[in-house]
C-alpha cells in the first residue's frame, strides 16, 4: 500500500504547534500531578484521624468507584454540555472538594463520601477532554496526542507522588490539599482562555454549523450515528441507552474489549507487586511507569499509523509474556525488568486501536464513547486488581502475577480479530 499523507506519522513539532493541544496538555499534566498529591494527602489525613492502615489504603484507592458509577449512568453529559464548560467545571469541583477536605473539619466518613460524590462526574470530565482530541488534532496527530497524554499520565504519577511526598512533609495534609486546589484553579484558567468554546455534540444542527461546529464533526458522523441520536431524556436514561447501543455494535464492542481486558490484567499483576516485594515494590512500580512512557514514545513516534495497527496484536500478547517469568520468583532487579518489559508492550498496544475507534463511533456520541472506554479501563483495572489479590491469597503473589500474564495472553488471542488491522 502506498503511504499517503494520512499514513505519514505525525511529529511532536506538528502536535505542539496546535495551541489548543498545548492547553489540553498543560491542564492534563496539572490534573495528573494534582490527583496524586490529593490521593496522598487524603490517605495521610485519614490515617492521622483513624490510625487505620485499611481505611488509609481505601482512601488512596477511592478513585476507582466513581468511574464505575459515573461511567454507567452519567456519560451522556459529555455530549450534551459544551466540552470546555465541562472541563472547567471539573477543575472547579476538584478545587472545592480539596478545600473542603482541608479546612471544613469533616469527619472521616464525610470526607470519603465527599470524594466519592465529587468523583462521580470525573469520567464525564475526562470523556469531554478525550473526545475533543480528534476534533482538534487532524490525521495522525490525534494518535500522537493520545500517546503524549499517556506518557504524561505515567510521568505525572511518578512526579506527582514524589512532589506530593515533599509537599506533604512540608505543609501537612491540609497544605497539600490546598496546593492541589491551586493547581486545579490554574488549570481552569488555562482551559477558559486556551480552548475554543465549541458546541456540544448533542446540540442541534444549527448550533453545530460554522467554523466552531465544523471542528467537532469528524469520522463516524453518519451511518450508525442515526441509531444513537435520541429524542433526549434524562441523563441517566440517555447514558444507559447509548451505552447499550454502543455495546450492541460488534465492531465498537470488540474495540472496547480490546482496550479494556489486556491492560486490566496487566494492572492486576502490578497490584500484587506490593505483597510480593514488600517495601521495595516502589522500584518495580516506578519501572512500570517508565515502561508505559517508553512504549508510548517508541510506538507513538517511530511507528507509522498503519504500523501501529499491525503491532496492536503482537504487543498485546507480548505484554503477558514477561509476567510468566514470575513463576521463578525473581528478585527485585529481575522483577523490575520483567514489569518494565510488560508495560512497554501493554502500555502502547492500544495506540493501534485509536483511529479505528474514532471511525467506528458516531460523532454525535463520541464523548460518551470515549468516556465508556475510559470508565471500562478503570473498572477493569479495579476488578483485575481485586481478582489478582484474591488469587495471591489463595496461592502466592508470584503465582498470581504469572497467572495474570496468562490472562493477558489469553484474552489478547481471543480478541485477535479486533486487535488486528481491518481488511482494506
């Protein structure tokens, strides 16, 4: 096949030449770093109040549950409200939540309830951000943009944990939460003045016309779109209806499962590193983040668009292979290397699915489709982590990690049709 302009891999220069992407990138980096600081501070605050390691750990992992609920019942808002407005509201909700946690004198259970309630809309805010990318980034810059955000998430988690530890030590939990609120306020200002106020995808045809409207029209606008456009209705009803339509489409469902399952079992393996390595697990977890960033850098920048699609299946399968080495009970250095290799592949295979996913979903519900993809990943990771933990309890941590590797390989092969390029 002749490589056309569409097939040429985008460059970082082209990507960061888009002013709107620079705004999204900066605000996303603040979001990731702030969330890590917030999670650390909340965990420390709960532990200081209760002295309970269990409640402290629960507070740290509290971010998963809102994605399950919000992703199931609220995602239609991502297509019914202007994306810039949604993202700004998300930052302001985060800022207010942090300030209340820091200074309102709430009980521990009230703090946990506040975090859960505020987080219910997190999948909606993230869906608005992700669905705006293909509208702002033409051609292959969209996939490169997704790659850069994935690298930012990996690096931001490490940097956020390091910075959060320093802020926590210097200011205490309340000061760290106040700092997170400040980061969210800065992000809200960046979004307000750095993004165009494009209409919601669910807006009427008249509102969608013009230059701004043209920028939110793209692949998938026709065909299946007619089945997803409803007459309106409540947010919960519309979210459930569109989720059913998306999951009933074999092409969309297969691409969703391909994005959910392999990486979820990989995360399940990572969740068992702490019981396996004890106090040195941080080294292996840092290697996992480094692998995620390296895989996205290599596949996102060096592979051609069609090359990424051909690599999706081999990379998904390869993500599970290094985990099989845990049957030999490797030491810290070998374990970190195995996890690094697994996440290089597991963190980058989904780049080969992005163009096909954008083409498969109707533009009118692209926000909800991206939100469903993200919520499914978060839910799958939580369930896989719980499953791996249960297996580790019943057998041994090193065996649980190896079995997670088998699960990665198995589900990747089962989804090989969706992980392979579609016939021309």
